[in-house]
C-alpha cells in the first residue's frame, strides 16, 4: 500500500506521532518506514510485544537513546575506506553498554515478558568491546590516558618535558629581554618561541618560525631551546603513533564484531519501536484487539483522541451481520461518514503494526487483511485525467488485487458522474468485490445506490445519526438502515432562502421523497425499539443484581446460623462439663465427710419439701398487675405483664408481646425466669421467611409489619433474621433502629455482601 492510497486513513500522520515517542532518532526513522503486514503470526506477536512493553515501561526505566547509526558507520569506514573516528567508536561503545544494561535488566523477567526475552537472548552484547572502547575513548572523542600503559607513560614524559622547557624558555627570555618585542613565551608549530624585534634577530640567533603582520616582530626559537623542543616533538610524535595504534586495534575489534553490532542495533531499534508503540497505546488508552470476525466496538479515531481527548471522541460500533460482507454508510453531510471510514481503516492498520487502538474489549478483527483505500479527488490537468476517470483507474487497480484477504474502503462511492448511472456502477462494483471475497466499507449519499443495495444479499445499509430537532450530527452509527442527507433541513438551519428551499423540494422526484420519508419512519421505529430493549436489559440487569445480592445475603445468614449452632454446641458442652465437675466435687465432699445414705436421703427430702413449700406459697388465682412475672402455660415460657386490655393481658416473652387469657397464666416459678432445662423450643414454621422487605412503606406501616415479622421469627425459633429497609433518606432506617433499641433487640448493620447499609440483621439468642 503506497502513501497516496493511505491518505484517507491519516496513517502517516499517526505514524509520525508514534515515532515521536521513540528514544532514538534512528529507531524513529525506521518506525516511519513501517508498513502494515497482513500476517497472522506477525500481527499477533507485535500486539503482544506492545502489551509486554506497556508493562515494562511501568516497571523499569529503560531507554534506547544511545543507539549508534551502525549501518552508516560501517558504510563510511569499510566501503568508503574512511575509517572509524574516535567519536564513532565512542558511540559504538555506548551501544554495547546500553545493550548489556537492557539485557541485564530484563533477564530476571524471562517468563513475564517471553517475546522480549526471546529477542534479547539473540543479542551478543560484545561487553568486552564496549569496555575496551570506553576505557580508551572519551565522550568528546579524545583518547584517555587509560587507553594503554605506553600512552600514559609518554604523556607523563610530555608533561615533564613541557614543564622543563617552559622553565628554560623563561631563563632565555630574561637573558635576551632587551631584544624582545614583548616579554612572554608562546608556541608555533608546537615549539616554544620568543617574540623578538626584527632588527635584533641576528644578534639573538635561532630559528624563525613566524612573522607578525606588521613585520616588526619575528617568532624565533633560540638555539638554546632547539634541543629541548626537539625532545618534546619526539614525545608528541610518539604519542600520535600510540594513539593511531590504539585506534587501529579498536577498529579491528569493531570489524570482527560487525555482525553482532548490526544485530544489536536492529534489535534495539525494534525494542525502542515497541516502547514507542507502548507509550502511544497508553496515551490513547488503547486495548489489544483479539483475532476474530470483523467487529468494532467503541472504536475512536486516534487523532481525535489526541486533539480532543478520548472521552470527547464519539465511539464507533460496527459489526458485520452474519452472511454480510459489505457496509454502505450514508447520512447527513458533515455527519461523520468519512471519519467512520477512516476509523475502520486506521484501527486495522494500527493493529497490524502493533499499536493498541482506542477500542473497547469486545473488538475483534481478522489479522490477515490487506487494506486498500480510495478517497479524495485526484483529477489532473497535466495528465488529462478527470475526477471520474481517475476514480475508474483506481477501481481497476482495486479490482485487480482484491480477494478474500482484502478490506476495501471507498469514500463517496458513485459520485463524480450522473447519480443514477453512478449508483448503478457503484452497486455493481461493490457486488463484484463482495463476490470476489473482499470486505467492503463505503460511504455515499446517492438515494438510488442506497435503494439498490437493499436487495443485495451480502450488503447492508448503515446510517450516521442526526439529532432531528437541532439537526446536529451525533456521529453514532446505526446498522441496518440507510441515512438521509437532510439537505433541505440543514439548508434551512444555516439560513438558506426559504423560497429556494421550497422550490428545490418541489423539483425532487416523488419516489425519492417517499423513500426518504419511509426510511425516516423506520429509523424512528427502530430507535424506539432499541430504547425499549435497552430499558428491558437494564431492568433485567437490576433484577439479576438484586437476586445475586439476596443470594449472597442468604448464604451469609446460613453461615452465621452454622456459626451460631457451633457456638451453642460448644457452650452446651461447656455447661455439661462444668455441671459434671461440680457433681464430682460434691460426691468427693460427701465421701470425705463419710456421709451415710440416710443423711443424703434426708438432705434430698428436705430440699424437695422446701421447693414444694415455696411452690405452694405462690399465688395462682388473682388479678395480675403490670410488672408481674408470669408463666405462659400453652407456650411453657416465662414472661412479664405489660398491660391489661379488657379481659386479656399483654405479656412480653422472649422480647415479643403476646395477648393471653388469664387462665393461661400463672406466677412464674423463679421470679420470671425459666430454668434452662424447662425451656421448650417451638417448632419452626415451615413457611417462615428469614427476611422481610419494608421498602416503599411509610414508617408506621413498616413498624407494624416489623412487629409481626419479629413475632413470627421468635415463634419459629430462628436465631437471626434480616430486615430490608433500603438507604433512601435514612428516615425508615432510623425509626426501625429506635424501635429495636426500645425493645432491646440485638441488631447490627448488614455487611457489603449482605446488602450494606440497606439492611439490618436482628439476633434473638
């Protein structure tokens, strides 16, 4: 796919923005030349590699800013025989150091990042070469003293000789100060010289190295300094020879490692590109698409995400229905048809180079489609090509390469010629592409074309929506129905003369007007149906959530019940154990005191008689007063008189108020408290529910329902129950709490898995 055919997709504009995320200009340049490859394995690996680097970039601080242009260095050094400069050597050394650091940082994560590890495992980082270069060459291209022992020795001698020569030169300067133009020492050709007056040079004697512009001064090397200068020059020459030897040795090492260095450069560029793609995907909040049938969900154009932000960009949903291979998008002008077309293409192309496009999780695309585009006006006066003939040439090219692995995108298909004939030609062309196996997405506003594809089996109409009251585009796509251009409505909106608009309406063919009116009515019916469907889905979802919450609440209560029963069994065992222990202590005491059977029997009789006497002393037939402790015969339960109502008494027992007849009551045997061994557990009502829903009731009605529910719970002998009151304003919850506190009923707020603040759990044991 060439750059011109990609123009409609803004592919290269986005590729430029991605390359800006690269750490190195060299990998950025390589990335700009990237072309999508419709190969399933390659696409899958590229997307997974980007996913790995999205994680790596958050876990590790890795950059590839030390990449060296290996190809150009070797081309210049060996093919053009220019050699390798110290600066180039330094850059190659930094390349090997960067590769070593990257490999070391990623090595512990081989299982976490398998694709990346597979790439870096193919790199021989040439660590020794990097150490040798960094030992010898500084970042400014100078050769370090540490390059070799010989170089260090020579430079030490040069420093010593320079110091000696400077001292000798000062002495000579003092000796011939009358002959000097200025009393200072300078250098010419790296030799120490004096600034001597021209007329005094013969009296001084020495070698002239330079003359001033005025001719009044000559820079002369006195004979007294010649020998020392020669010795310094010899050392400098030795230094240069040693530097050349060092550079030659390093160059030979680089030549031996040439293939490895090229491999390091290529892999580092690929990793840097993966890092750039990861950063760009993160910026877009992109999602890795899965391989599958063509389905775009929540797709946004990346440039709109960058310019306006992801949330401001309207998402595109497009899914080919079963058996369909082409989508014809129509709708209002400036309504987003071309943007929708671009979004389709750019989503596929970005995925093919490893970018996670801004889509939702439900998106799936085939990984083996070649994208072919046709859009824009390419007429040419020089080439004598009209708009229509230029389009026919492109269609010929598309037809020649189309097959079952091509995605064809055509903007404003059927335009640039007679609408009727153009529509027929366009419909036939789409049908032929589909018959050839291609997937097609095209845009149009030609009514005849929209009507023609309605009868074609594998082509589906789609429309870009518009807000009819304001005639503002919504940029939403509706599958299954064609769209209207709303030409006259938009003309009115922008103040076009009404008389012209009315005249234009009268000139419209009646069948076209009828078609658009029918389509508009169908669209409104579909929108209403979709709204009802959405509301139904929301209701079903809410019911499902409520059902799940109730199920969780029931499970929680069942767990609490099991915990309570286990605790009760533990307490029962503890009581039995303590009772047995006490009995054993009494038996032991009786044995120690040598108590006879007769005395034990007498003690038992005295105890029984005392109990019987006390029992006889209790009153049985009299009026009861509030506060009296009583025993309810029918329930075999103790209680307390609350009040009298006519010929009946209201009795509170087990925190429940019960209305009883006088004949069913007697005074309690133990001051209103039943002994644990006499307590009778009532059978649980088979139909009793462990929760009650008071939402929507007024406070008084809710409290009446609650009182009945608590009575049923106590009679059913259920250890705990749940009251559902909701959150709302909190008024009902407050009234229920006041009631429970007043009647001393133990309770707590619900846990998150039980319903949270919307429920209260009551306990009766």
